[in-house]
């Protein structure tokens, strides 16, 4: 019986990647992880219980390769986990073409590196529910980080930002943009809870200019755009402009463009299926991003349709960080 979905379309590529790393089969990969004291399959099910079987096995493969290579730091392990995810991408699919698996690994690596201080969800405000995932990601990452990872939200509209902060217990930060000097100043701050939630600063901008200034104010190192209400009016332009200014100033900034794929790209000219579906949000993401995701932030079936694995993109980020941390902890315990 096949271990996971679309087994026949994936297995040749997976076996090729395993053999390149001196591993004979998926079964041997599982044995390597178990001998290091890891139950990767169960860890993935814990992150998103409704994930598909291929998600669990993709992380088993990635973890085995990381152990085989002696990746002892969580940040290094995360990058290798991305290679495992990429091995599961169906050849010719949107995910394969965009190198989404590699992108996930590199994002996980960035979140675990000390040089990364601030992680931003750049989104329409209905996507701010994604901050729940970010809190969990930061909590896991902080197990192996010396300095805690800061998480912020940056979206369009100050009233929306305050409402979302109050509902979710975030800290609302109101800014005022001086268009003459190009500087943004903080004018009001209110925490709507205490603890982890209050550590998330939630900003609302009036326009792209203020959105970019907020990114500079917080010194954002990594951001994820949401393809939600205002992708062409706010989040993609903010990410792209901030990226350009970071490059000009010699600052490292890792930009992730999330969402979409076939039928999700906000334009009627993308009727063809597959990698050729350059709709507007897809196009903007390709222009500014270091990594591009494909499919839903939360729905496993939609990410599976894009040719990756059956797991939402946001839980996948959490899974990458969680397994990478387990690998570092196993290494410290002398398990490999």
C-alpha cells in the first residue's frame, strides 16, 4: 500500500534525493530519525492534525537527510528540511516550478538565526488570524535562540488594526506619517492583554508610504505577505518597496510572497493552469520575493493541489521550525 498521496508521481524524485544523501529508502529514513529519538510523523500531526500523509513523510525524509549530514544547529536543519519538502513536489507543478519547498526551508532557517530579530505579517487585516501561528512559531524558535524573535503585524487601516488588537490581545501601535520628512512617529500604544499576545505589535497604515516607514521603524528582517483584501494596494507594494530600500542600504531582508497559484491570482488573464498562471498577485510576488508559497495559508487540500504536500503554509512554517528545534535538541543530547 502506498505511504502517501500521489505516491507514484513523487517516489522517483524522492528516491533520487535520498540516494544522493546515502539513504536507500523512505523506510531507512524513518529508521534514522527514530534512532535519533525523534518521532517526526507524530510531531507533524501535532502541528496540523488534518494534514495529509505526504506532509508527515516529507518531514521524515528531510529530518533524516539533516541527521545524515550532521546538521546540529536548528537553523541549518531547517534549510535541509526544505530540501525534503522540495523532493516531494510533483514534477512540473506550481510548487515545483516556484521551488516552494526550498523557500519554506530558507524561511525556517531565517527565523532560527540570531541575525533575524523581527518577523512581520504584512497583510490585509482578516489575515491577522495568522498571528496565532506566528506566536507559536516564535515560542518554538525561542527555545534555541539567544534573543527572542519579535513578531509584528502591519496592515492597511488604523481602525482595523486597533479592532484586531483588541479582539486578539495584541498591542496596538498608532503611528503618524510626516510626508514632508518621510519619517513616521509613534503617537499612541495600548496593550490589550499581557504575556505572549501583548508582545505582538499591531500597526495600521494609511497607505504604502507609511507601511514602508513602519517596516523601517521596526527593522523588519523577514516578512510574509498575505494575498487577502489589499494585495495589490498594500502588502505586495510595501514588501517590494521595502526590499528595494533594504538592498540600497545594505540591509538583509528576506521577503516571502504567500498565497495563490492556479485560480487564486486576482486576474482574469490567468485561465491556463499550472506554472504559466501569471495573475497579478502571482506576478508581484515573483518580483519581490526570496521565497514564494503556493496554495492556502491553512487548507491542506489547496496546497496539495499546487503540487507540494497536504499541509497549510502557515502550519508548515511551524512544522519546519518545530522539527528543526527537535533535531538540535537531539544533537545536544548526543543522539547523533
